[in-house]
C-alpha cells in the first residue's frame, strides 16, 4: 500500500479509502490510484483484511451424511440463504458420531469461521456445557435441549402423528412403522415413533410391536428389507409410516418385490419431502417440514449472532411449520394401475 501511495503521489490513507471503496475520494484520484495498483500488480489481501476486522464472511456447516438426499438438499438451501446474506459456507461430514460433532465445533473456531450450523445426531443433553463456546453456533436436531445456543428443530412428533392419522383416515387399520434403531431417546426416530403411537391411540387402534421394524441404517436397502420381512411375517397390514423419505422409497421397492402394490395393497407415507419422492413411481406422500424455512431460520439466527444483533436476546428454540403432501403412495393424485 505504501508503494501504491508513492506511485500515485497520494497518501496511504487515500489508497486505503480507494481499496475500501469509500465515497469521499475524488474520481480523478481514484482512477490514479487504481492505475498505480494495476501497474504494480497490487491485490487486496482479503484474508488479512478479514483477520484485522475479526470476520471471514465464512460459516461452517456440519451434517451427519452428505450422501443422504435430505442433508444434501438442506446444505444447498443453507448455502443459498448464506450467500444472500453475504457469507460463504464450508461443509463437512460428521458421520453422526459424537467425537466428530465435537471436532466440528473445535475446528470451526480454529478455522476462523464466523459461526457454525451443526446438524447433530449424537450429542445429547449431557453435552450442553460443551456448547458454551465464544462464537456463534446454531444447532439443527432434536437431542439438545436447554443448550446455550440457538436451536432449530423439526416437528417430528406432530408430523408423524399427522402422517399416521392420514393413513387411518384413508382406511388403514394395521399400520406398520419402519424406523431407526433407538426409539427410547429424544432423537428424530424416537420422536417420530411417539407421534405414530399417539395417532394410533387417538383412533382407538392397538399398537402391535410386531409391526415396528427398527433399522440399523436409514437407507433404501434397509427399507426394502424391512418391507420384505413384514410381507413374509405379518400378513394383513395395510399402511406404513417410514421414518424418512429415503427409507420410504426402499419400502415401496420391497413391497413391489414381494408382489404387493402401492397404494392398492399397502399405503406408504414418508417424512422430509425430498425431491426424489416427487418423481418416484408411485410418487410419495410425505411430511413436509418446510426445509427452506429451516435453512433460512438457521442462517438468520447465526448471522444475527455474528453481527451482534442485540434483538437476538437469549438462545432461541424454534420448531419449523409443516404440512402433509398427499401423492400417489396413499391414493392422492393418479392411482397407479394394478
């Protein structure tokens, strides 16, 4: 900057004003400084300037798995909303492991991110003190309650209750649930299982544990295997609530392999409203947790904390709105021929 000032015949402060695009520099002076910068090959060191300002305009996003459609689509939405707010996003994968989720918090600070959005699966209430950090963090997920950071949650229980009630309203009476391995914790699978049971109880239908299939992995292959297992062992069931759309698509495939038709023989509801469900055959009825709202809210809370917005106040705990999108897998729209 000193070299540019000497070459342009101005003060270093004037060069600084031009570099930072301040309005009170005369146009002739601005042109003279820019020409000197070009002649000397001067480039602004954005990283150094950000360090001096204490900001990098970069936020971290840590998600369990990037190869699951839900998290890939969520990441894309967060990137879009962050870019609109003037921030770039660095994405990393935690593998749904506690140690990796904690590392994401530590790494975000060491990497000079301005803040972190963490979609947590493994951290629980006992880890809340580990979230008492000196930089902004927003948690996406269900296992952190009363934590010292902002928390954006899904309507897991209400959404699953609505999905089950929809099946009951369409005439289903023996409704299975294909879900995750741990139903006793306040995690996503446990909360959706609770909503499923509440809807059965409200309709006066019995809960049959034989119709609950716990999967070690929430992927299509596991969903297909669950459907095959139910088809072999439990005749007469007529509806399925799948814990995610990814699992639901596997269930539909497994039912087809077992010679059962959707929705004529079994009706299927998913959860997450991923893009794949819209184009499946049959298209998938699903709980839509308003993923764009979740992304926008998470980015908005984080950016507010980064900028020191006093209106943010105490940590927020918010739940997204949701709706049920009825498609062919429960008889909505065009019913596939059988």
